[in-house]
């Protein structure tokens, strides 16, 4: 985060979510172990956070570890956890503070190591005053589990509004709110949601790219944002009515 140019406000308030896919294939194509792909993926995270801040994006949510990823080989899981730990304790957090970026982690915490939970809490605490952009890392995250956890907390059979339910879901994932996703990007060529932000993506625009995550950077983000700007968002309404809320 060394770029100190004034941020664009073009995408102020926009919530962009990213399914970072393709680390393994990136490594295999180079004859490297999968974990080398994750290391390169961590560099792409750094580049993309910087590019998103410079584009004036409001919230960036990155799918770093799905609850189903626990089923990967132990060594790969350990490397991913180590990368999250290094990211949260490394120079990136100091740069986030300098640049007004708030960092938060969503998902379950009870299966993470105490050291990682401590690093998460320290990073959240250090960056809490950031107002330029919110970066959320989803770790041990499952949208279905979040919905189930929220449903389990609904008591009585009374009428429950969407906002009240969203609040329960936010609490279930350690999030302070449940921002609707405007644009969901998935790298790596697959076209699916993989249990990511299912509720929040109700009206998200979807952008799929074949680019593998370790190759992703500012130009790819710009391309996705340009694609987003060409979409007509209707939120279930007719075009004329939608124009007044877009
Ligand atoms: C999917 O690629 C990627 C992941 C499961 C992990 C995402 C993690 C990072 C980008 C690394 C570090 C992140 C931070 C926040 C420091 P895949 O392994 O499923 O790739 P494949 O589909 O090609 O096998």
C-alpha cells in the first residue's frame, strides 16, 4: 500500500466480493507444489487490496478459506493458516492503518488456533479507525452454516424481518453488519458460488474470469468494474423503476 495518490470515489460504497480460485492450477502449470500457488495468491491479495483502495471501493470481501477447505491435506491447510497469520501480523496491517483501511475477519473462530485468533483480534483492533475501505477476509466461512446458525437463534414463531435475520447472521459470522454484495468476482474459470455470501449476493452482479488468482491484479479489477458499470441493475423491478434506485 505505498500508493498515496488520492483515491477515486467512483466506486464509493461499492461492495466487491471475490472468490479467489486457481492457486493450485497456477502452481501445477509451473511444476510447483500447491502451496507455492497459495503464496503467490497472498501477493495477489496485497495487489488487489491496494488496487481496490485506489479505485475507491467501499468494502472488499475475500474468500480466503471455506469451511469445506478443512478437508484439504493437512500440510496445505497449515500453510494457508500460516499465510493468514503472516498477513495479519505483517507489514500489511501497518500500511492499512496508514491508508485508512479497516481489516476484519468473518467466519467461525472456534476452530482456528488461539494464535491466529489473537492475530485477527490485533489486526481488527489496530485498523478499527479506518474509514477509506473495509477489507474483510472470510476464514472458516460457510454461508449455509451462517444461515443455520442464525435460524437456530430465532425463537418463538413470531414474524421475523429480513433485517432482523441479517443481524443474526452477522453475529453468527463475527461481522458487524451484513452488507449486500454489488459485484462478485470469481477467478479461475469456474462459475459457481461455493457457499460464499449466499444471502448477501441476492442481487449481486456476477463476473467470472478465467484468470487464475495469483495472476490477478489492478487491470483485472478494473475490467471487472467496467463490466459491472455496463450492467443494468433492476433488483426485481421494471427498468424505469429500477433507474431511480440504482
Ligand atoms: C483457491 O485456489 C484458493 C484458496 C482455497 C485459498 C485462498 C488463499 C489465498 C489467496 C492465500 C492467502 C490469503 C491471504 C488473505 C493472505 P485452489 O487451491 O482451489 O486452486 P485450484 O482450483 O486451482 O486447485
